[in-house]
C-alpha cells in the first residue's frame, strides 16, 4: 500500500521521515520487479540505508564494488565497470516499479546520473495524472487535449487539494514547533511492539547496547570446496590453510567478500537496532575474536563452513549442518527426530554441474536464539543450505508479521521475552529468490551458555 502524500510534499518539499523512507524501500525490494534480483535488492538497500543515515560519503563506486558486489577493496573501477552496469540496471528496475506496481506511490526513489546517492522525490503532478504507458513513453503530448470545461473542473479540484494540503502543512508545522523540544524523548521511547519487541527488546535492555553482527566469509567456504576439505575454527584462526596450495587458491581464500543475502540481512538489522535507539556493529568473520563473543549480544550469519564461529555453538544444537563426504551435498541433521520429522533435510550437491540452480527446489534454513557466551548476552544464528534459505531466515527474524507467525508456531506467549529456541524453516528456492517459507520443526531450549570458550 502506498503512503499518503505528506503535506510538505504537496508543496514540493521532499522530506519524508527516515521511517517512511525505509517503508518505501521495503515495498520496492519486496516487489515483483526485484523478486529475482538479490544483487539489485542488496545494492538498493545499501545505498538507501547509507543515505538515510547521512553516510553519503560511503556511496562511492569503489566502496560499493567492494562492499556490495564482491570486488577487492583496491580494485580499479576504470578496468571493472560492474558498479556502473549494476547502477544502470537498478535505475531501470526502479523506473519499472514506479510505473507499474508502484504507480500509486506518491514519492519516487531516483538515482541521478553521475552519482550513487539516492533521492526521495515527490512524483511530478503531471506524471501522476497520466496513464502509466504515457509516463513510460515520456510523451504526455500524445494524449488528446481535454475540453475546456472538464479542464476547468480538474483545475478547481487541484486548487481545493492544494488548499487542503496547505492547511495540513500549517497545522503540522505548528505541532512540530510546539513539540520540537520533546522530539528526542519521543524518539527514544517509541520503540517497536509485538513480536519484534518480545524478541529483540531483550537485546537492548542496557543503554547504548550495540548489536554485533558477524557476517560470513564465503571465500573460506570456497577454498574448502576447491580442496575437498572441511576445516574448523582452529584452522581458520591460525591461517595455516593458506600455505597448502599455490598463489591462485591463496588469492581466493584471502578475498574479503560477502553475499548479497548477508548484506541485506545486515541492513535490516541496522534498521531494527535504530528502532531501539541503538546501532549495529557489523564485523567480517575474519576480523572477529573470542573476546567479541563475551561482550554483549551477537548475530551470526552463515554456516560453520563460511562463518567458523558458529562452531562454538554447534555441539548443543539439535539441527546441525552436515555435508555428504561423497557428493558434498549439504544437509541439516535432525539429531533427535520427533514424530513426523525427517532424520535429515538436504538439497542436491554440485549445483553448477547439474544446473539445478535454474530450477525451483526445496531448501532449508535454521534460526536459533541461544544464550550467549560469558556472563550475559544472547546470540542469534541464521543459517541456510543456500543463499535463498539464509535470506529467508534473516527476513523471518526481522519482519514483524513473519516473526509473529514463527513465535506463534513455537508456542511463545505474547508480551513476554522470547526464550531460546531452534527453528527449521523450509522454502521453495527460486532463481534469485524464494517462496512459501514455513516452520517444519522446532525445539525450545534451556538457557545454557555456548559450548566452548
């Protein structure tokens, strides 16, 4: 549903609140125009989030290439124009959304040529009144000129609308002036309710508590795949695996990249932390240390193959990631199956060879809320057998409606803190997206700490 046109926009002043901008962005990334374009969703979420937070200095070609599109931090944009290509595609998708699914949106998201800083602008009145086909063609003169009498009636309606908007603007200005002194107080007390509050509120009980997010290291997983090996946290920390093969594999292992799904989840978590008047502290798995897990609350994204820190918690999990030693097929092992549950939940291996990535197939993800290491803190694990399943896990834990459905399924009592749990979710994996997420098994847990220091 499109947002109503704010009074200040009616006067041509593009000034949405940060929350209104985020709601608009979410409608865009959830649309059909972006449903099978994970990279485009990640690109849009990255630039809009930085713009909303006032960090436009980060919106440079080289930074976007490294942090969103997996290029090396020191790559040369003059030799690799991936950001410009993707930005051109993103502009096209935005135009298609606002001309079709988003035709009722009163505010547009644009990315002016020559920059990667998005703008939130009111839809031009002339375009808003023309059919979609005409807006796309950019030829309003192709429409027949209406008779003089209907045109006068239309202008009269416009004047009435403008007058009403001006009245609303005056009232809003008066209210904002009257309560400006209390703006910061309201911002700190108006926090999310419902399922989001029940789960995430306990992460921000202490003032100035950051949400630490450790995102995965896909290069480490790729190195293991290329060498047909399974390494652990110790191997990851001592870096001895880097000396096993030649320069090419060394370069693969050393690349600091992340996946679009990890990036999108991280942006969602940053927005969620801001809703609780806090902030997110993201960190690459390679840069984390054991001390990081003994201070405050943590979200871990990825499996132990791409984020070895998950290994710290795995011994106590019921749903554990395994890999077939022969085929390499990943699966979640159900250590204590209940009636109606399978012993194993897997997907096919060798995607590139069998080309099953171009088909719809069933995949699985795990969401776990655990007692953290040390004396306090909580940990959330988000893991999937493929990128779409990891994305579904992140969406479920951050979207109010999906989270409410999850908590209802596991028997949570609304209005109370969510107790530790594990949930196995099933999705239909599609090229660049997913569908039909649902919980197929879960476990409620005691509040034990992590298994190892």
